[in-house]
């Protein structure tokens, strides 16, 4: 696995900042700087052409002081151990900010899903799960979807785990299809949660959302559902993009139609009545709300001074680098950090786990209502630190998340 990703440096510098502000004990800071466990595996599968394919897989379990490890599984060709470690750390803070009883983990496989058949992906997923099986489980570590994995991937994870156990364990994974114990509203949860945060932030910043212009980088599950939720409250989506590029339309576009177009042609580009733009141009558009919902390191010192949005809501994990953070804050741009903005996904994952453990299925209205209550509470909790500390929202969110985890570790004590 390649090792040159900067994501871990960023995560560690964020932890350092929170530790300093919280006057955290040096030992505790050191403990939180390292994941509890990193598992690296080599996944050998039979490819459709008869050859053997060998793929690197990883699962990083950062901290579980507040509950079992929890986090997504990402399939991405350039995935690195350091990046997954950083993402696992973010999950620990995210679960603490959302105040759900989980720790943080992340996993993934270095694979380009676009070059694999469904059969190959199924074999890859099952083999991966079998290799990390003993470290998984509803009270150990519960995977969920992330980049380039979906409900079907989760179904294979659940089935493999259940087969190896000898009985059905729906609570071993979240983000599953509804028919095998998935929760209503989980698919939309991350995108919807982002917009709940945008609503809260808009209220505080006197930004009218009816007619507000929104640009979304990334049109996967999160970007699409953020667009839908934004449209529901009267926002105008003026631009969206995917890995092939973006589209811009000053009059606003219909996300449902763009999705149909993308499904037909494989790209959002060349959509009727829109101008093709690049991903970089999308980030620099004049708009009210910018939602990066794609990869890490998109807003950096190179383009931060060109960002014209009034508000940035981080639907992706780690889209803004620390120097860009500072630049945006100095420009007076309100930034809702990833660990708060995209916590709706893991929050509804928690609801799914509770439903599975109690063998219940809640109606969509109940899930959505509970999601809004949780997101609003998390936003308020972060904001009260921001006001007390006169800090930016990322610092406030980190202080809340890191502080809660540190308190849990202190209370538990060290064994032996
Ligand atoms: N992969 C998502 C995240 O980064 C969801 C994790 C989960 O639901 O466990 O927050």
C-alpha cells in the first residue's frame, strides 16, 4: 500500500489543536494519536477470466471507549493505510459529537470497482470479511457503506458474517437493504443531515435558504441526497459534478433529472441547458452554499482565496486542508466541518443497529424526526463551544468530540 497521503498529518494536527485547547493530559493525547488496532490483509480471489487477483485490504479500529468500533468500508484504488487511519480517527470524533455509543473505525480495499464485475466484487467482499471476521461483530466493529460500496456490499458482508457465525446477524453491519433489516432513511441520511446543519447555520447567519444557490461537488449517494434535501427546502442547485467534471446552470437544475442523465450516459456532463465546467471551477463558483461531497483535500491553500461561497458544508470527509480552513475563516466564510456535517449517516446507522438488536423496524417519519433532533442537538453542542471559545466550528467540533472520548477513557481507566 502506498504511504504518501497527507490525511493522517491533517487528522493528527487537528487532534493536537483540540488537545492543546482542552489542556489534555500528554498521555491521553498520545493514546488518541494511535489507533488501537490496524489489520492489513491480502485478498486473493478468482477473477472472471480465470486468473487470480490479489488486493490489499485494511481495517483500522481507532478508539472504542464510548462503544463498539463503527465506520465505513471504502473501495478505492489509491487507498492508503494512513488515509484509512485518519478516517478512522475522524469516525471516533464524529460518533462522539453525534453522541451515539460507538467508537471509530474505517476499512477498505485497494480496488477500482469500475473495472470489476458484480461477481468479482462479491467474491472480494466475502473474502475480505472472512479475513477480518474475528475483529468484526455487532459488539466489536460494525461496518457500513463508504465510497464505492453500497447496500449490496453490506448485504454480502452480513451474509458472510452470518454464514461464518452459523446464524443470521443483521446487527453486524449497517446500511443494508431494507428487506434484510436495513433502516428506512439510511440511504438518504448523510445528505439530509448535511442540510439539517445548513439550516441551523443559515438561521444563525441570517441567510435565507429559499432561493439560495447551492453548488455540490460529487454526485454520489451523499451529493445526490444533499441536493434533494436542499431542493425540498427551496434552495436552487446551480452546479453539480462527478469524477468526470461538472455542470452549471444559473437558473437551477433538477437533481432527479441529472441523476437519470448520469445513469444513462455515465457522467453528469453534457446535460441539457447546462454549461460544462471542471471540478475546480465548481468550487470557485459564486454561490450561497458550497457542498464538497467527493474526495479529501479539495479546498487547499491553492484555491481557498478563490472560494466565493458564503457557507461551506463538508459532506465529504476531509475536503478542506488546515491552511485552507484558516483562510476561509479569515474571509468570514462559515464552514460546517465534516465530523458534524456528515454525521447523519452514522447516526441513522446507529438507529439501524438499535432496530436490529430489538428486532423492530421504525417508519421513515420516525427515523427522519429522530435524525433531525440528533443533528440539531449536535449542532447546538458544537456551537456552545464555538461561542465560549470564540473559535471556528471545526475547532469547536473537535473539542467536543475529542473531549467526550478523553472523558470516557479517563472514566474507564487503564487495564491492567
Ligand atoms: N461511511 C460513513 C461515514 O464516514 C458512515 C459510517 C457508518 O454509518 O458507520 O460517516
